[in-house]
C-alpha cells in the first residue's frame, strides 16, 4: 500500500516535471536567458592574455570573472548546461505535443456542438430550397473543391467540415526537431572536430597545428605535411591588398599528392580536412643593413641578418632586434583635407634598437629615399618610442643615405666644421667648399644644388639623434610565411541538414494557416437552413476577408439570394 | 486607398491572362539570365555579370527567355482557360514590374554619368549616384513629414503625397543602388567592381528601401496608413545617420577586402536586411500600438484616433512583419554560417557579430512564443517589438561601433 502511494507520488512528480519542462513560459525564459548570457561574451573580450585581464579588471574582479569562466565563456560548464537544458526542454516539448498533434491532424471529428459553434466569430446562416441536404452538400463541395471535406449526420442534421492548411502542425514538429538536430550537430563538431593554425614559411613544410584549449595552447600532428611553395599579395592600385594567395603542396607519406593555390574564400580540401588562407607574416626574410656611424669617421659597415633575429654590434655596443620586413608601404601623401594621393614608399624593415643606457625604441627604415613630385627629399625613418606601431612618427634625415658620395660629402663637411670650430656664415661656406672639393674635385654631379640642400639639412638633423649608429635598409631577400587554418568538422553536415529543416519548418509554421469551416444543414419550414462558420489559427485579418469570399461562393453555389440572409 | 492599389484594381494588366502571360515572361527572363551564366559564350564572371547581361549576347539570351516564357504562357492560357487564372501570378507580377522598372531607370541614369576623364577614384563627388542619394533622402524625409501631417490632416491629398513619395523614394533608391554597382566598375580598370552591399553606408540605403517596401505592402493590403508615420519616422532617423556617415567620408566606393570577395556576400547581406527591415516595420507597428493605447487612455474621443488602425490590426501587422523577418533572418544567419565555414573553416566561432545575430534571433523567437502563450497582453507584445528592434539596431550598428576591437571580418587586413 505504502509502496503504491510512493509510486504514484513519483509519477505525479515526474508528470509535473515534464509539464514544467515542456511549458511555454520555460521556453520563453530559456530563450531570454540564453540571449542575456550570450551578451556577456561579446562585451568581455574572449580568450585574451591573462595579464591583460588582470590589468584591466584588477585582482578582485579578475578572480571573480575567472572563476565564472567568463574569459572563455561559451565553453564553460554553465553555458553548456544552459544549452543542454534547451535540448532537454525541446525533447520533452516534442514528446508531449507530437502525439497529440498527429492525432489532431488525423482526427475525423465533424460534429460540433451548438455551444462551440456559437463561439465562432465568423458565421452566417441562410435558407435554401433543395431536394435534400445531400444535394446542398454536393453543391458546397463542388464550389469549394480545394478544401478537404468530411461529413456526418446526426439526428437528421447534416454536419460538414472542410479543412485547409492541415499540415500546419508539421511546422511545429519540424522546427523544434530541427533545433535539436542543429544542437546535436554542434555537439559533434565540438567533440569530434578539429581546428587549428599552422604557419608555413615559403619553401618549407609543416605538419603540426596549434589551437587554444580553454586558455592554453595545444599542439597536434597532422597525418600529412603541407609545403608552402610561394605566398604572394596582390594590391589594388590604391595600395589596399586585393588578394592573398598561397601555392601549397600536400605531402602524404613522403609523396607529393596535390599542388594547388588557395585564396581567402577558396580553401583546399584533402582527406576530410579543409585548409584555409587565414593570415600571413614575415617568414624570416634576410635583410642587409648599412650601419652609419654618426660619430667618428668609420666608413659605413654592412651587417647581414634576418627577421626575428637580434644582431649585436660589438663596435657601437647597440643591438638590433629585427621584427618585420615589408615589401610595400603605401601611404596617403596628401595633406589633411586634400584629395588622397597614394604612394608606395618601397620596402622597409622594422627593428628595436637597444643599448648604451638608452630606452629601447622601435624603428622603421626604408630602402629608398623619400621622393615628392619627382624630387629626392632624402632618407626618412619612422620612430616609435612606445614600441607600438600606431605611434610611429616619421623623421626626415635630410641626407639621402643610399648615395655613398652624399654621405662622404656630409662627413667631410661635418668633420671640418668640428675640427675648425669655426663660427659664422662665411666659415661654414668655406668648410662646405673645401669638403666639396675633397669629395668631388672639380666635377660636380648633376642636381648638385639639391644635394647641397640635403647635406645642410642633414647637418641639422643627424647630430640631434641620440644613437651613435644608424642602421639603414640596404638589401633584402624576402620570405613570407603563410598562416593557414586547418579544420575538420564532422558535425557540419548535420548542422546544415538541421538548418534546412528549420527554414522549411518555419515557412510552414508561419505561412500556412490551418483554416476550418463548418456547415450545419437542417430542415426549417420546408426549406433548408444552412449555417456556416469558420476559424483560422492565425492571421485573422486575412481570414476575415477570405471568409467573406468563401461565404459568397457558398451562397452562390446553393443559389441563395444574399439579400434575404440573416446576419449573425 | 493607396495609389497603386487603385491603379492595380483599375487595370486589366494585373489580372487574369495578361498577368499570367507577363508573369511567365519574367520567369523566362530569369531563366534566360541563368542560361547566360551557365552556358554563355564568355563564361560566367561573378562580379561583372551585370555587364554581360547588357551585352549583345546577354540581350539575346534574355530576349529569348522573355519571348519563350510569354509565348508558352499565352498558348497555355488559351488551351486551358483556368490556367490563366493564377492568383500567384497576379500577386507576384507587380514585383517583376518593379524590378524591370528599376533596371530601366538605372540604365537611363548611366547616360548622365560624367565622362571617363572627369572621373577619379580620389574624388567621387561627381558620380551621378550622389545626386540620386540626395533625391532619395529628400523623398523619404518629405514622405515622413507627409505621413505625420496626415495624422492631423487626413486629407486624401496629403495621404497620396505620403504614399507616392515613399514609392518614388524606393524606386530612386533601388535604381541608385544598381547604378552604384555599375559605377564601381568605372575606376581602376574595373578591378574593384562589386555589389553595393559592402559597407555601412551602402547597406543603410538598402535598409531604407527594404523597410519602406515591406511597409508599403501592408499599406497596400490593409488600411493602416497611420502606421506609416511611425515607420517613416524610423526611416527618417536613418536618413540623418546616413547623411552623417557620408559627411565623415564613408560614402566612397572602395575596393573589397579579400574576406568579402565572395558570392555569399550578395546573398547573405540583402537577406539579412530583409530581416532588419521587417523588424523595423514591426517596431513601427508596436510604437503605433503603444501610442494609440496611450491616447485612448487620455481621451478616447480624440480626433487622431479615427485615423489610427485598431489595436488588433496593429498587433497583427507587427506579427506579420516578424513573420516575414524571422524566416528571412534565420536563413540569412544560416547562410552567414555557411560563408564562415567556407572562408574561415568554422560555421560558428562566437564572433560578436554572430553572437548578436543569435541574440536578435532568440529575442524574436521568444516573441513568437510569447504571442501564443496565454495571459500576455498586446501591450507586452508591442513593447517586445520595440525593444527587439533596439537589440537589432545594436546588432547592426552597435557591434561595429563599440565592439569593433573583436570583430574579425577581414582578418587579413
Ligand atoms: C531556439 C528555440 C526555439 C525556436 C526557434 C522556436 C520556434 C517556434 C516558433 C516559430 C513557433 C511558432 C509560433 C507561432 O505559431 O507563431 C513555436 C511554437 C511553439 N514552441 Fe517553440 N521554439 C523554440 C524552442 C522551444 C522550446 C524550448 C519549447 C518548449 C519548452 C517550445 C515550445 C513551443 C510550443 C509549445 C509552441 C506552440 C506550438 C503550437 O501549438 O502551435 N519551443 N516555436
């Protein structure tokens, strides 16, 4: 006895639970809570470096946010539980409603009670003379052929029911199953999928991908190697990149099996893995820098180094950490407010200069001097004291350092100025003249006037610099790396199937309305009284209109004169 | 009653056989265009397809399709009279008319383009589309004023002006967007040509046109002109924002970054804006609902109320707008995921734009549930459409403006 009671209690409890889990308020709450939770992850940047978070929020909030997993929110247990809850709720919802709906769609119930009939908003009645009720029914069916008809006789009264859009309930079933399918597909993707990055330097190959797991990086070896034969960037005439293109070869067990180009939006497919063009960077280009000693009279020296390496110059005590090389630098050279004027400043190298007690500074040096309107304005440099590329400021050096004669002239001039310690305009002119004779003799080069201006500018600019040496890009042999993303996603097709179902189901659900018509035909004063009523489960605005069209068709079919109709 | 409705009702062109034949002529036209893309002589070039269509070869394909479609339909309608009675054709044929008219206008406008030597990428202010944008802005603003005036002076003249200028704005705007597509080929030897859905400025104008079209459909079918005051007020606010965007140099035609060079862009973006535009109309209906309710409470005898649609009607129109927008937005988001899968290797990466699209989707999904659950009033639903639209606006604008640090479309630039 007690046992039975417990059992029935349990079944009451489980029925109640199921009721709750499949209820509409829960659906609304779930959707709203999911929406709110998703907001958090967009406001808080995800998967950044932990120090950045610490700096941004301070120790207390950092700890709170970290404990809640907010820095990788979409993979936290509570977010996944939320999604799981949605799945459970959807399943119960389907479990509870589908049998009922299928039954309803198949139901052949035609009889309608007086009471239920009177509650229907859209209705009319009229009188018809005819041989039999059957006769009228045939006429009605003939007039509204596109409807599904059923009929039943009870106590000498003929009940007719016509349906359209009966499939409507399938919409509900399809939509809610589709969401389940999509969630399952997503779960398969996360569980069995693979996605990671691979950087391949031009000319070399790679088989390891790296990916973030939570907040730390993990590595995985692929079953094949990817070789990058070349990487190139094409540009629009205004300097914006128009295309990033890698030529790749897949090497499987030592055999070259496939060579192909990939660009953004056009990946390569091999053994279930897609290979995408995702990023690029310098793959360790060789660069030659010319070091100019700003003090003393050592001739310029050439150093040979590579991007991502640090060169220590023992003579001056400075070190240069080469960080990047760029073959093009397209800049808008127009003054503010003027029409844009894009110009390529040519190749450049970025490096950090350190040493001799000076603050490290980021520099960018160019291969070519600056040219404006065909006139050589001397070499320039960009300097950023914060180390951030956005803070680069350009500095004109005056001199064209790519011209050895010009450097010689500068050097001869400045050493005379220092040696003579002369003051005054005249002395400077004398010193310049003597320097000129030393370097060029009698033969002045073409455009000497401009060179003279540059040398004078150089005398003003160069001694201001705090560094004893100045590296200038002299030669390069460029090499890119191509940043690839490799992905394998067995859940993807499940998601697409679910998506197709979802859209299809939504269209059924939102655009097909289930409309029902009832006709009750009963004898009255030797004639027949026809009562007609109709309802639609949605879109009353349209149905009001449709009902009136249907009504006049029904009335005409039964040869009734509407003016005698009895309005309800 | 609106102008187009009275026109449509009066003209036999929109009914029966003529509508049926014209409908199939348009279908033939589209099949011809598809045929050209698939089997045309020079092969299919995605972006310059618009030029292939206007070449001699294109005219032949399109013309053949058009004539064939019309001829077959004519024969069919003679052979079997009831085939000629197609409500679907009657309903859809005016969309074909509208599209053809826009394309014709665009072709006409190309004649006003400055000569090649007068065009420069750096200074695009002499493009003809700039003048059309101005005309569109003026038309929409004027229309908004007329719709609002109409609430207080419901004369038929003002009402006609309101509807008429709204339609004109749609046609000027639509043909202007097509013209901009054409214009994008005039620079840099055609290397940067692309559909005008690539930046905020362009999609804003697309959004106005779609919003107004959706609204005008409701106006055409249901007597709900007062709702126009609210929808067009939203459009007018958008127009001011667009003018501001233009003033900070966002109006130029620019090359596409590699990430956007995909046919998906042309499908995904416009479909998304069908969603946004419908949600804007739903918001207009919601605002009209709340306004009506507020006015009724203050003074039920107010004259303005006579012009307003009933509460039930407004509620229905809001629902109908969501019913148009929700599937479109769902499909657009799915296609966006398909694009992401093709471009980045994953259909979903919780990028802020993606996540906000999901949020918008959940909000309107919840709206649909709230509607059929018992005990909720029309008032709640009206507020839901208004706040849902605020969420939509954040997804559309806010994400780009405030969360841009995260937003990684165009990762490579
Ligand atoms: C992301 C999730 C969901 C989406 C997109 C969705 C979508 C929809 C749509 C579009 C409708 C039709 C509304 C209308 O007729 O106008 C609907 C109805 C309904 N939904 Fe959902 N739904 C979701 C989740 C849920 C959940 C979790 C539940 C249950 C707990 C649920 C229960 C229902 C019920 C009972 C109906 C009414 C069906 C009817 O009687 O016609 N839905 N849903």
